[in-house]
């Protein structure tokens, strides 16, 4: 299923279940992103039609909240804590190393769509600082080389999976 037909299916599904009220905006945005991985412009326009809100209002709400993305995310989310404890213990060095090594800026996705890099204010795991979350796995007491090793291993596994015909 291509992105266009996937979006049509998602929009069709939420149209059936929606009451068409403005207060449904955030849950509708969340549902579309959860199904598609991001919020395509056409989906925002459809949601505006469903809720009766202007496209500008829908975009304004979606762009206000950090949880929403307007571009596809990579297969693996890499989140680096920038909280005080993590910052003091070197999370900025981890971030700089990933940006340099993978030619990736915060908020961007690698060209191969494997990694998306984000920073987070705090994970609440300060005793493990600095913390890196890879997908849903919290990794504590990280440093640049440990983090790069984890990501290189994921990359190697991914390359092995795509070249393995079985």
C-alpha cells in the first residue's frame, strides 16, 4: 500500500469514527501519526474538513506540540536526554558525535530512513545519566563511543536483514 492509499484508508477510518467536532483535533492528529508515522499535509487538510477548523488552526495546533512530525521518521528513534544531569555528564558530546558520524542533525532522519535523531528535555532517569533512548530501550551511563556502537550494531543488523533472502 503506498502512502496515498494508506492515508486515504486512515482518513476514511477516522471519518467513520469521528463526530466531526473541533475538540477531536488532537486525538485525530495522534491517530493519523500513529498509523502513518507522521502528519502529511493532505491529512491535515482532511482533518480540518472533518473538524470544521481552518487548515491554519489545524497546522498551528500540530506545530505547537513537539509530539507531532511533518516528515516520515526513521525505522529507529534515537532520543538523547538533555536534562541537567545528562548534560553535566556529557549528553552534548553524544549528540555531537552522532551528528558528525551519521551526518545527521537533531530532528532529522538519515537518508536511508534508518535513524531519526531527537533530543528530550528529561527522561527521569537521572541516576543513569547520560541517557539515550533507542526505540523503547533506555540505555544509561552512555558515552559517544558506546552510543555509536549501539547504532552501528543496529545498522549492521538492518543491512544483514535486507541482504538476507530467507
